[in-house]
């Protein structure tokens, strides 16, 4: 059959099994939108800002494991999308983003709404393409999907000039079944010799810790990770991005590690003699001061990306390969090893860990007359359960959710980890809800973050997406306020959000339901009422203690063992 460029683009998305395309139209993508209009297989979701289109596609990808797809116009459409693209890049989220462009004869002439999308996205994409000939479009799309989803996943941008989609130019269409890229051939299987060395080292140690990251979730290695941890009996900790890969309710789980991780997780990391890092990248929020990071440990690092190996922390046994396949081979070797796991040998190590656990680093004042955010999260889990998807914005509420909401399943915790993008939560929840319409999808947000992309309440209304938005309102940019309290003697510069709207009325103005709770003894009843409503979006504004801080906390540039713990309240015993 013969198709024009716009039809080729849409037909290629069909060939890739794309369900949803998140976007915002404009002149440069006019013909593409006409082609979308004339078919029904790929459903377009009209957001209210291009950044939200990328975040919604991102949320869809995180909730499904499939690539997220977005379409924006040229110029400001592309630049508005940039923050979302960088967010996906930092967290290794598979995505294909189409940006419109001025016609090829006008490239470089400063034409209306022209921008060098290839140049500005290059630092924050896995790859990008400029399609100058309609005959190259189908193959380019196939390459983009392959690159975005293989190896270490990431976003790929395809810049499409308007004349490439000219409806009057039709060519024979066929979609490639596969592509071969000579310069791109990611390793899949880990080196068996390296895996054997790693297993031998695990058995020779006395104080082992498994450190899992987002790569376990993205790499579909959850089943293998859980089997390995149970077989070995070792303690396991997780990064912010890795939550849910191992059940948070299991006794071997030490909680999240890092800047706001638990005391027991960070101390176990600091004191371990062998560290098994799986699908993690040793970012600064985890390592703290590099010279003091795991000072006595030999480090095993499993990752699909060879560029991540010894990038920040020198490792002793690198293993490059797909997490799922490496872990499966590791489990096989562990079970067949001449030395089997010895619970007795691990007993002193677990005894030490339990002493650290006894500090109860996540304690808070349960007798407060103000609503503590920790109480809000615990009550939320009591009512919503763990069979939910939670999209988080960025700030204190994000850390409290990571600490107090126990994720037992992978792919349920959707948040901007590496880039820390405020405004991510609501559009990401849109993508997750479209992916899982029968599941409860929650957006946990703050009064600063919500206002970054609050316009997406209109998207929720247009597509009838009954999300639950839990707004923890402290009338501040809370995380920055906390840092100012700690490090600049409480000089609170530009963090008070005076002048914020009545969020309940804003929700109602968009056609949704709004509720507010101001007292601890009202919290459970209001949340139960909100979650009983299944056919409407409900925003619950929870007025929390404006001076509450996130603990534990490691100062930037300090070692993992140097943590600030919460001041003891009257209802908690002293050490």
C-alpha cells in the first residue's frame, strides 16, 4: 500500500502495538494529527502542556514496562517537552518522542517556531534522529523502538519536518520486522566466570548486603532477585527507584537506603564486607561521601550498562548483562555451590542489624494535635492497601511516601528519582490510570508540586480518570525549607507559598470532588469517604504540620553512617 508520511507514522505505531499517544497539537504536526483522526487503533490523549505529555507517557511506561509514546509540535512544543525527556533519561524509562519541525527547506533559517530539537535533546536522550526523507521514516521508527527498549532503556527522540508528512507525497509502505545496528549491540548474558567469582566471594564473606536498584524493576528481574535473597538469607536494601522489587513487608528487607534511608540500611551498607549491587548506579544520594562509602567492602556490580560500572565507585567484580539473566545464572550457581548458605554464620550479622533496627529511626510524634504526614501515609495504606499504583511528585511528601508506604510489588511506585522533577506526579498518574483503568491510582503530591502541572485536572476530566490525589499541604516548599532550617540558620528564603489557591475549590472548578482534613482524628474517615467514590476524581487536601522534617537525613558530602535522626518526642522512649 502507498501512504504519506503522516500515515506511515501512525501505521508504524500500530505495528508496534501502541495503545496511547500523549500529545499536544501544533502547525508542524498538523498532518500527523489528521492521520490520527482518521483511525481508531491508536488513541490520542490530549494533555494541557507538553511537559505533561512526556510525564504521562513516562507514567504509562513505568506502570506497564512498555515504551511510552508522545507527540509534540516544533519550537516551544519541543522545549516544553525537554524536562520530561530528561526525567525519563535519568531513570532509564523507555520512550519514543516525536517532535514536529519546520519544513526541511527552512531548517536553519530561524523560521517560525524553529528550534534545534536534535541539539537540545542530545545530552538527555539515549539517541535521536532527524528524518529528512519520508522514505526513511518507517525504518527510523523501528530503530527508535529497538533502541528505547533494549539494553539500558531510555527515551529516543524523532524530529519530523512538516514536509516529510506532506499528504500529497505517498510512497510504498512496509514496516521492518527487525533492524540491525552495527554500532549498537548491547550485551545480554553476563560472563559466567565473573558470576562464579561473585558467588564465591558471597560465601567467603560474613557481613553481606544486597543493594537493589531500579534496574531490577525495569529489567524484569524481580522473580530472580527474590529467589536469590531467600536462598542466601542475606539482608537487602533498595534505592528509591527500586522499591517494590523486594517486598517491603519481608523481614530481610532493611528499607530504603541513602540520604533519607533507614538507619539500619545505611549502617549495614557502611559495615558490610561484601556488597552485591544489582541494577543500581551508585548515585550521590546513595553513596554520600565517596571516600567513606562501604569502606571495608568488596563490591560486586551487576548492570546492563557497562558505562555505569566503576563510574562513581570502584567495583571489584563487574558483571555486565541483563539483570534477569545474570540473576537466574547466579541463583543456579548458588544452589549448586559446594558451600551452602549457613544461617548460623549469618546470625551475628543479623543480630547487629536488629540492634540498629531497634533505634526505630522512623518514629514520629503520634500524639501531635497537628496531622503528621507520616500518619497520613500509614492511614492511606491502611485504607487503600498495597494493590495500587502510586505516582509521586518530588519533595518531602515523596520521601515520606517512600519511607512509610510499604510497596510489596514492582512497578507500583512511580516517581522522578534521578532528575527530581516537580510536577511529575499528576500527569504520571494519568498515564498509569489509562494503563490500568480497573486499578486504584493515587497521586501523592505537595502544594508546591501540584501547581506545576495542575492544569492536567482538565485532562482527567476530559477522559474521565477517577484518580485519588492526596495533597499534603504544609504551605511551603517543604524540602527546601528543611534544608534552610538545617544549613542557613532558619533563614527561610522564598519558600512560603502564601497566596496558594483553595485547592478544594480548584478541584471542584475542574469538575472533580474536593475534600479537606485538618485534624488527626478526622483523617481516616475522610480518606475512607474518598476511596469509597469510584467514578470521580477526588482530591483530598491534608493540612499537615508545616514544621515537620524528613528523618533520617544524611547531609550532602557526609558518609552513610553520619545520619540525623528525628528528635525523640514525649511518646517515644529514649535510647
